[in-house]
C-alpha cells in the first residue's frame, strides 16, 4: 500500500528542494496515466478530484478509483479533494478515505476563512488526513480577477489554522492555455520569510516550465496544480485517434489510445519539478 498524505509528500519536498505535481483528474484513463508517469519517474504524485470531476462522477467512485491506483503503485500516491467549499464536502471525502482535502475559503472574509479552515483542519488531522487551505484568491483566465495574497494575512492564516499547505495568489491564474504567468517574486519572498508552511501554486499550467522548476528548487512552493496542459494533451490525442481511425467505435479502444501521450506529458511535468 502506498497511500500517502499531503504532509508526507510535501515535507520532504520542502526540505530537499523540489515540488510534487498535483494532477487534476477527470477520469480513469488520465488518473491511471498519471500514476504510471509517477512510477516511471520514481516520484510521488497527488491525484486530485476537483469540482468539475465531482460533478461528472460521484465522490465515492473517485475514492475507490484513487485507492485502487494507490494500493497498486510503487510510489506514494495522495488522494486529494481539490477546492472543497464546505465542511460537508470535506467530511465526506475524509470518511471515504481521501488522504488529503483542500478547503477553499478564498471568497470568504479573512476571519471566516480562518475559522472554517481551522475546523476542517481539526477534523482532518483527527482522522490522520492532511488539509490544504487558500489565502488570497487565484483568479481564472476566463473571468474572476485574482486578489494577491497578503503576506501578513498568510502568516496569520497558517498559524491560526494549522494547515499542512497554503495555496497562494502571486500571479498564477487558473485555466491558462498559454504559459505566460508572471510571478510576483517579492510577494513570494515576503511570505516565505514569515512562515515555513509548504506553499501551493494553483493554475500551474500557466507558468513556463523553466519557471516552475526554478520555483520548485529555490522556493517554498512544494506543490504545483497542473490540469489545463494535461487536458490539452488528452484532447489532442483523442482528436488524433478519431481522425486517424474513423472506423473505430469502441470506447475502450478510443480512450486507451490517449493514455500513452498523457503518461509522457505527465512524466515531463513531474520531471520538471525536481
């Protein structure tokens, strides 16, 4: 069994100067490809079920799938609830055996974000589960303007909640299809100077690969959430298969053809954080 908590994979990353990939999953084929990539690279991996994935497929199914993959893997695999927005969602994930939950209280007031996150941290830790929180607001490429993380607020948030990782807004944006994000290194340095909690970048696909590697090696950012560039790989591989083999109609044959391209792309992502 290689189920791992978020803290178990991020603390070594913080100590040794690398980061772990939090890979956004939308189905069986991509989740299996990501574990295969992690095994090929000899690296831990975080499998993430976000809001879109949970709308498409019930959380108990994600739990069973992640656990089956983790239990058969030779590397640590974290099963992570991404962007949980309520106590109930996080409670359900913990009950189902997820090893990590992220509570996203970034749209709440600072005091309310701290209060709700702290309650979820306490619940998670009592069950041996890790908890990630967010301070500031990471916007979206298709709407939803970012609000940069205030370093002073980040320190208070980390100290008063006891979270295992803090997602920060320092120029990163969700759902970017081009690698054009500009990171506020001064803001990052101020956060790092005041807290030793592992930091998380959401919207990691929007960062150039060399910037991701530099931050992984030289900063306290220990987790990069990667989704968009992997979805683009999936879409490209699927279109290519359908174009090249218009006679194939079997779902398994069609979807199986995307796994190798996804595995190779995920290997590139994982390798680029070490």
